[in-house]
C-alpha cells in the first residue's frame, strides 16, 4: 500500500495511446462511487492547472514553519 501523495501523473499505454492511470484503494463498506467521483474531480482540476496534493503539501510546510 502506497501512503505517499501522488504529485506526478502516472500513465498506462494501450496500443500506443497514453491513458491517465489512477489507482483507487478499495475496502469493504467504502463508497466506491464517491471515491471514483473524487478521483475524476481531482483529474479534472489537474487539467485546469490545480493540484490538490501540491496545495496540501504547501499548507503542511507552512504549518510546520510557524
């Protein structure tokens, strides 16, 4: 299990076409539709130039410096 925040995009290649690869950790009782929706929203925001993971890391660093 990978506990690191994903900052660099990952891709899988099918027939020469690079497809974004998003790994979703599933556990019994989790809202699968909600997890997929969150992953899709995160991907969409990345396309617009916003990275939630980078923003989160910046906030953590600012808190640690204070």
